[in-house]
């Protein structure tokens, strides 16, 4: 079964931390660059961070220095460690392979992150 399952979201105060996980089917994950995306209410989905199949990360300027993307190739899982969270980080977070994301295919249900005092 081809799927992406995101987890780890929740409600956190400004300055707090969360760690998101995304379990992917091997056919999606193996050998592909993976990305974390987010969509805030009323806004388009945006790319937050990517990691190549050789573990090279890249980050949007808005999260650089606060978020860390990583992957476990044995578990077909990609992670997003989010520190120093801000209210503007509030969104539904999704993961996907960049290949499928560019075609707007295979999105999971996402995980809600709310940063509020």
C-alpha cells in the first residue's frame, strides 16, 4: 500500500519544541529526496525543508536555524525537529517525496501544529 503517515503534531507554547515523524511506503521513500511542507489556514502549501537521499538538508529561510530535517532509511521515515517555535509556524504539516509533491500526488492527512500561549 502506497502511503504517507504524519504524526507528532500538537499544541505548544511559543519557544517550545515538537518532533514530527512521517512513515512512508518504501516505494515512496527509497532513493528519493523527501520534504516537509506546511499549509496555514487561507494560505498555499509551502515547502519547509528537504533532505536528499544522501542526507543533504535544505531549509526555507523562515525556519533556518530552528528546524532540523533527518531521515532513517531503514525505517522509511523522515523527521522534522522543530525548536523555538513561533505562532507563525502554526499550520498542518505534510511530508512527501519531492517527486510526487511536484505532481501534487500522494499527500497524507498531515499533522496539525499549533503554536499559541
